[in-house]
C-alpha cells in the first residue's frame, strides 16, 4: 500500500467512520479502522458489529493494499497534522503503517486486514430512494421516542413500514409514541416492515448532514440487515428482530379539548416549569382555560415541589372545548416541542387520565402521543 491524500480529507473521513468504532468490546480488532487503497480512492471502514460505516476519499494510489490500525490513535494523530498532503506507506513484512506530512512522521503498528470482521454486501432485496431533508426531519421527530433500556429490544428500534410510495416511521418507549409519514422518491415493489435500531438512524442523520440530496435504502431479503448509501458513505446495520406493537389503537381518535399555542412559548414555559419539577418526579401540570368575549384563552404551565417551591406561567392559547387539566413528565414535552419546526402546535386532551396528543399546525404527517402522570389537583 502506497498513496497520498489530503490531511483534511483523511481527517474528515476518520471522524465519520469513527462513530462506528466499538467503545467496549470483547473483539479488540473492532477498535481498529480498516484502510484499503483501491484505484484512485482510499476506503475507510469501522464497525462495532451492530453497525458498520464505510467512507471513500480521493487519493493518488501507487500501490493497492489493506491494513487495520487503532482508530483512536490514527484519528488523533491525523487531526493534529497541518493541512497538507499526507504520504502513507505500508510495510507488508512488519505490518507497520508509515505516515509523513510536512515535517511530521509516524509509524503505527497494524493488524492484518483478514482478521477484520467482514462487512455484509447487500446487493438485493427491497430497494428505494428518499429525500435526505425529509428523512432527516422524520428521524429527528421520531428516534428520540425509542426506549433506551434493553429490557424490550423491539422498543429500542424505530418501526419502519415501506408501503408503495409511503414510508412510516414509529417509535415508542411505553410512555410516548411518535409517528411520522413521508413520501418515497421511488415506490417499493413489495410492502415491508422492519425495525431499525434508533442508534443507527441517529447516526444516519448525522451522516446525511454531510451533504447530498438523496439516500438509497436496501433491506436484504431475510430482513436481517439494512444498507444506507449516500454520496461517499455507506452504513450497514443489523435490524432488530421481533414484532413491534400495534400502535394505531394507541392514538386517541377523539378529544374534548383542543389547545393551539405558539411552539416556542410552550417550550419556554415547560422548560421553566421543569426547573421546579426536578424534585417533584418531573411533573409539569397543564391547565387549559377557554377564553370569553373579553379575554383570550390561556394555557397555564406549572410545577411544584415541597422542598423547592413552585412556578406558574401563563401563555396565550386558542382553547376549543371545555377546560382541561392534565399533567405530563416535563422531559417528554420538552423533547417533542424541541424538534418541531412549525411555529404553532396543537395539544388535544380528553381527561386527566387519558393520553395527550401533540400535532404541529400545518403538517398532517406527524403525531405524538404522551401518557399522562397522575397527580392530586
């Protein structure tokens, strides 16, 4: 292996694949990054066995070859170098990777590439294309609602349904549910439902911020792996096996009170109340009061703790229906209000013991359901 490339390109590539380097592992080689010089490109690969990221950078390749070296060491060294050309040469006999840049030089001991876990090649299966901006918004508004605990593995993933030219993303952790629908740029030949780890989609969202207009998705025939292909990047992920709960019946179909408020005002009032809710199980209380002829409606957001004190904030609201009282975990409200791009939001409630529904005004492709907390009013 003998090649030259730019420091900024190699540094950028190592930072991208570094997201997939194993943090804690029983297989030490997954702490390494795989470098492969091929034709006029250098391929970088990292994997934690659940997910693998491959990234290609332009390079002048004199001799093709491949090696794995410790990812953290290589990344930190390359990051510290000046913005100049890097000469990379592998000594096949000693498995040592030599790097020269300006007046800096290093030799890093490597491990044979044949010991690196093979990255699955997914060439067939259900294939489609999506607009990056639309998918990115969907992931942002859904993935955070997935469970972080592994007690129910299916809930740590996002349920993904491909139906003709429509994609539905859904995530739930037992206390909240988020559902987002978006169009497919290319219709699928067969309908399919899989569970993609929320961590994978979060990483994909970061990768998509790197540029490009579309992302190509392929689900392999036995629904065990998914491939996401971007301009210079590929992400391969294991899929979560199991059956996702039927969530349609969890979304209330009716309500007695509908509150329309400014998203930013609702978020500010909830964040303020959450300061006082920390010592009170995170409980934030909402009281919606319809307006009369003289006064507009309002939403009162409050929290109280026996030890700390209490906080009350009023925000203007359009309240349709009867007065309502309901309490939520403040964190869940902050999470959903923080990812909405629409300026106004609707809160629908039935009673204090029924789930609340949050929908952005002007968008009918997203719904968020939050379970209430039981409190003494």
